[in-house]
């Protein structure tokens, strides 16, 4: 995944040489925003998995303490 984004960044930098920096900056800024969004999505997914795991632990502890016969 990192290679994918590195390739996109390199393409953006090579397509527009640093002579016209205004257009290049906007494309690079858009790339940076995309990376931030992906990072936030990844953190939210990790938090959700952690929450599910904690709930699963609580359910298994409750079943061990009060088994259903």
C-alpha cells in the first residue's frame, strides 16, 4: 500500500516540474488529504476491532462465571 502511494506521489512530482508550483502544490495537497483520510479510516477500523474484541472477552468471561446449562 505504501508503494502504491509513493508511486502516485512520484508521478505527481514528475508530471509537473517545480517550475509551476501552484498547480503542483494543489495536486500534492490533494494527495496529502487522501493519505490523512486513509489514516483516519484505518484508526477507526482498528478501534472498532478492539471494541469487538473487548465485548467478546466480556461475553466469554460471563459464560465462564455463569455457564448456561
